[in-house]
């Protein structure tokens, strides 16, 4: 893992997991997104969020989250492409590097040891 600038993130390969890094102002990131590509024409980029159920609008998002929390409903993760849209060149990001990703995939696939390949 490492912390990078917005310009560095925009040069990373598609599929790089990242989270916005807030330094000492907030706790360590609790979720992550997946980098898609640089918008190129503005100081922005595309990503896939990994922390909400599929939804068509904000109202449906809140309804589904409530159903999941109270009634055990299940919805697929929302993997739509979004735009970052903050335009702040000073934003920093925590990124997971390729070896981190391999280790995580191994664990998700039931690996007994996080260093198994």
C-alpha cells in the first residue's frame, strides 16, 4: 500500500483499488473504490464504487440499505462507473499495489495463508 497524489492515481492502471486519504483529520479509510481511467479533459477521473447496492437513484439506494439492515435483503454490489468530480489537485489517495491485490484475491478464494500464490 502507498499514498499517492491525484496526478499519480490518474496514471495508475485500470483496476487499481484506492481510497481517499484524509491524513490525521479522519480515521483510516474503511472502504475502497476501483480506478477506471483519467477523464483527460478535466482534473477528474472515473471509478467504480464498491460500497453500495445496485440502485437507480438516491431514494432506491436508501430503501435498499434499510431493507438490508433490517430485513436481511440481498442486492448485488453497484459497479456502475462514476466520476470523482471534486477537482481538488491536492487530494491524496491510499492505493493497494499489485502484490496487495494478489494477496487479497488469494484470501477471497479461500487461501489458507495470505502469502499463498
